[in-house]
C-alpha cells in the first residue's frame, strides 16, 4: 500500500530528482524479525519518522490538489469583478475618482486580482512543498533502511563481507535532496506570504469603503493555508537496567 502511495505521489509532483527518488538499497525487515525488540529501538524510531513523513506528504499533496479548485474560483470572481468595475465606470463617465460607487468597484476589482495573485502563488508553493515532502519520505526511508541494516549486522544476520557504506551514502544523498527541496519550498512560501498580505490590505480597504464589518477571507488563509510539519516522535528511552547484585559476603565500603 505504501509503495502505491509513493507512486501516486511522484506522479502528482512530477519526476523526482535522482538524489531524491526511490532507494537503490533496501533491507528485508524479516531478516531481523527474531532480534529482540529492545535491540531494535533505532529501527522503531526510524519507522515512526517514516510513517509521520508519509502522513505529512499525503496531507500536503491533498492540499495541493484542492488548491487548483480554489484558484479557479478566485479567477472567476476576479473576472466578474472586472466586469462590474467597467460597468460602473461606463454608467458614471463624469464621476470623480472619489465617488463611492466608483471607488468601491475599483477596490473590488483590485481585491479580487490580489486574491488571484495569492492563490497562484499559494499553488506554486504547495507544488514545491509536495515535492519537498516526497523527498522527506525518501530520506526517512533511507534512515529506516540504514537502521535495519545496522541491527542486522550487529546481530550477525548478514554476510561476513556486508558493508553499511552504501546505506550511509544513500541516506546522506536523500537528506541533502530533502534539504534543498525544503529550501526551495520556503522561498516560494515567502513570496506567497507577501501576496497574502497585499490581498489582506486591499480587502480591509474594500470593507471600509463600503462601511462593512466582518471577518476577512484572507484571515482564514493566514491561519490555515500553511501546512505544518508534524513533530518528530518522542525518543524511545532504552530500558533501565538493574544494578548488578553484590556477591554474598562482600565487604561494605
């Protein structure tokens, strides 16, 4: 199921960069099935991180898909606002720029256009965020495969000439790809935040010009549009060990 999810994800965000794509080195988890759980805590933690990365990626991708509908709606509203603005202007050819109806129509048009600008920037950011989330999934998987291989080697269930270097290099390359994709996503996000602020200012001006009070539509996006990265799972503490009992008759210090 997870493999099919990753495939659908990659089709949404486009072809992944070589360093951020599917892994070349994986380790069969059944080979460490007999290893006691207390010796597999690094694997347990890596599995938790991988599951969280998958959940986060699924959320971001769903938001990216939905953003197309929201952008289309904003563009439709903008087209309608332009028509209304032109109609008002044609009916009041001699009106001063400060005339209430003219000002209101102009603000409506500018506000609608600012909303479109934000929605387009938001969708661009979400595309980058979905790609970064996919790369983070591969980085988390690389960490999981490395920890499985380490446990197997420590418990001597690998070949004598087994080498962890390929798994370590794979993790480093995936982490670097995820880092670069995250930076690209952050850059797109900053641009979208600027356009969100512009939209909010025009929306306030429009409501003020029409003596209307109420919540701003842009405020909802200010609170909700940014996809949060899920927190890392708590570290699993190693089991406490009881101090060794002193032999009977041992002298008291």
